[in-house]
C-alpha cells in the first residue's frame, strides 16, 4: 500500500461539464427579478444547482457598469451557480473578474465540430521492378 505522504497533493483529470447559458438582454437585477419570477412562476429551486454562463451577446446597449453583486445574488436565489461570462464588453471585464467570474472567449461553449474525413487516398498501380 502506498504511504499517504507519497500521494500526489493534486491531480487534474479531464471531464465534461454541462452548463446552462443565460442569454441576457438586460442587466438590471430588479428587471431581471421580475422577468424570472414570471418565467419560473416563483419557483426558486427550478435550476437545482446548475452551472451558469452569462452570455451578453444579445445586449443591445451595454451599460457603463453592472451591479454584479445584485445580479449574482439574484441568480443564486434561483439555485444557479454563475461561473463565467462570454461576449462581455471589454470595459466590464475587470469588474466581472472581481466578482469571481471567468471571462470566456467568443468561441467558448461552441459544440466542437466533427473533424472532416480525409480525402480517400488514390493509389496508382506501379508495376513491380523487373
């Protein structure tokens, strides 16, 4: 048996994580609270701990600042776990990081495209040497 002192203190393993993406068209917590209440019928446990990525690509007029504390508190009341943002305007990124959110690149969360099949190889008939 291996001794506990020889065990690695940390290991990294690959895995798949399912996330829910929230496409935000609004950032004001009070307005979002009203919309979520109507959408989810006031059921605070609807999401049951799902990991959440906030997607700002549908935001037509980005605000000067976002109330990250209010926004994250609201989303957590509905049992989500906000972990990251994507398509966030650059001027809002530092505050999102300070709120503990990861900033994902524009290509994050896209389904990976299947690799195209290589073209079939064509073999020429070469006669054997004499």
